[in-house]
C-alpha cells in the first residue's frame, strides 16, 4: 500500500475544474449543509436587529435557522440562492450535521428541530435536493444532476439513555453517527477529554443497534481508545468522516497512522478535513497544499481506496462556520459558562486561524485542482472525491 509522494501534475487547472463538476463529489462532513448555506438580505436585517437587542451569536443562530428555512420555503429567490451554494461548490452529496457538542439537556429537542428544518428545506427545493437513505439514492441524484443530503450526528447525546431513539432517528433519515464529540458521553470519551478511555458497556449496545439498523459508525472526534474499541465491537466497517493525520500535524483531533491503517484493513474510510488549525501548528494560515499533504500521507498509509474528503469547512475563519456573517463583537456566550464544545486554546480553532486558498464552501473546486496538481490521475481523483465513500456507504447502509 506504500506509494511515493506524487509531484507531476496530471491535469491542468481547467481540466481539473471540468472533472470536478462532472464527478460524483461526496463531502463526508459538511455540517451546515442545511443550516449555513444561506445568508440573504432578510437574514441580514434580522441579525442586525438581534445584535442591537443584545443577542449572543448562538441565540441569533437559532433564530436565523428558522428564518432561513422559512425563506427557502416561501421565496423562490431565497431557494435559488441556497441551491447556488451547492451548485458552485460542486458537491453532489453532503453529510449535514444535526448534533454537535450539544448540552445533554437540550440535545434531543435541538436535533429533532434541526432535522425537521432540513426536511422542510428538502421539500421546498423542487427536487433539487434529496434526502439520501441508501446508495441507490446517491446514484440517482448523480445521474439526475441534482444534490443529496446525508443526515448525520456528531454526538450520541440526542439518544440519551433510550436506545429506541436510534430507531426513531433512523426513520427520520439519520444514516451516519459519530459516537462522541470532543468530551465524554455515555458511549465513551472524546478526543479532548482528560485521561480518555474507550467505549462503555452502554456504548457497545449503541454500536450493536447502529449495526442492526445499517447505520455508519463514525469515530472522527472520538478518543483513540474509542476508535479501537469501535472496530472491535462493530460488525461493519468504521469510518473517520473528517480528521487529519497526527503524524503530520499533532492535534488531539487527528488520528494516528496505526488507527488509520486498521480502519483501512477493516474496509473503512477516512475523510480529510480542511480546518486550518488541524493542518498546521506553525502558522495562523494554512493552505490546500497542506491539506493535500495529509491526503498523500493517508493514501500512503491506507491505500487509494480508503481516503476521501470530509471538508468540515463552510465559512471563513478558524472553524467550520457558516456563510452567516456575525457582527464583530457579538457575544459568543452570555455568562462565560463551561465550553461544551470541548475545544481549548491549544486546539487552534479560535482566533486568527484561516485558510489562504479556501474562503468558503463555494471554493470546494480548489480541492480538486490541488489534487490534480499533485499528480493524482483522473481515476484516483474520482475515488478521492466520492467513489470511495460511495463504496463504504453501499456496504454499510445498502
């Protein structure tokens, strides 16, 4: 599986862009696919009013989600603007997140609300956006030249202690589940938890239920022990929808080569993320060249058939973000309480970190251009862009 780093460009930039818009492109992690791809004038006015009224950015964001869903349902111009983000990005299928770092007491309600809003957007899209329930749905969307949404959770907090909620969420369209976010939950420990351990006894039962329902087990934010345990207990391949290679850039969120190789040997998948602080620890500015370094490294470790893109970046700035432009100085937290995201200053997701050649999700085609510039040929690029994820999705989900 070892290959030397590739250096000779395989396609021109124009050829790579053409390929990008012809290929099946699956973003294994694009969290705000239905919660951050629109920021129109109605939302700008509402945000200005909320800023003047003293809303925090999380409070404003919850209101803006409702406004965006209503706008897409009632305004053809808003629906067109929303879908233009999908078109410009060239993403055929995106995995949107409906739970990430939530507090336990509100996780279930927030997740159900966000999934309902996503379903309303799909219904209002006039066939341009479909809910993906199986591999055939992916193939049909690609053939039709439209777009598809995979629903995922980046935490199992919404399940609470009720395993039957997993069945309920599956019925709502959920297909991909990350066992933990950064901190500890009932299933196991996240990657930024103190003294992280593996999967709990309850967590084993959650994995069994996910397997029974043919749902994908994702260990992206999980601790390394949870990753190993998940492969032990899961009857289906385990994936990392979005992370990076710890061998290149040390980060609690990154994965070791040993874990990555084991995931490949099990038939799994590893999506490489574009978050700047995950790509560099030497500068505030990261580049897509560094992103491709991680792709090349993981291809060396795992083989070309197990690596893809879990972009995890929509807006500007150091984190995933959205296209919503919050006013400078808007409070992020009203009371300075504990940060349940689990990220700390050493994790490089705050402040000045940014990408040099990737501003928003509309710049997604730049990824394909960089892959071609580093010498990946057309067959390899198609695998990295979507075919590798389709393979594992078909094997697990059906």
